[in-house]
C-alpha cells in the first residue's frame, strides 16, 4: 500500500469519527431557550474538546506525513491500531460528558487520548527508522515527536491527578495540551524581546 491510500483511509476514518461525535450530543429537554442549553453544556464542551483534539491530531499527521516518502507494513498496522483508538473517542466523550465528576469516566477519556498519542509517537518512531538517511524528513519527524512527547507528559499528569487529587484533571489536562503550543510560542516571543 502506498502512503496516499493510507492517508485517504485515515482521512475517512477521522471524518466519520468527527461526525459521530456530534450525533451523540443530546438535545435540550425544554423549548429552545438560552437557559435550556445549560443542561447540555458539559456535553457540548466535551464534544468541542474531542473535536479539537481530533482536528489537531489530523493536522499533525498530515503536516508530518508530507515529508514521508515510504511506509512499511509495520507503519500500516500501527496506523490501524491508532484508528482503532480513535474510534473510541465518541464513546469516551459521551462517558465523560455524562459522568464528568466520575474518576472512571475521566480515566477512560484520559487513557483513550493518551494511548492515541502513544501510538502516534510509535508511528513517528517507525517512520524515522525508514527515513534515517533523509535529514529533512528526520528533522520534521523529530519536531512532531517532541510535541507529542510533551503532550504525553501533560496527559499522564492529568490521569495521575484524576486518580489522586482532582477528578476532572484528565479532561482539563487534555484541554491544556491543546493550548500548550500557543503558550510555548508566546513564552518564546517574550524571551526573545
């Protein structure tokens, strides 16, 4: 299989999963008034967070894979494992939205997001092995790996905090991981000036 076919399949799975997320949003029970949306606000925030996590993952995949010239059967199968984890997003999102202050729901959500990133880091490691003679590709893959590893640390901290101190920590650390690149860029700009 070539890279383009794998990308097409991956794009399709992302599109379906992102669509399924919105189908799980509950409708307000009352007539459509502004205060009726307060009953579904947690669901909407969970949907928005999961949608943005998926969008970021998709962007990272495509920005990294544009430098990739070759893939292996191993990369293909690891990608399928990644897609499997992605299919759990609607389930985990609904679970955390319906049970926001439940440790198990938070853990499931955090673990799904964390394992998705672990698998993506593994894909990038495998791609680095295939492109060890191409400095430009290695550089681009390394940039993405560093970002993923930083992300993994944030999400692992969230899971640990969920277990020990603050139940919704996993959810909030996933949220923090989305804005962390912006925070890092801002801090770098401050240091430069």
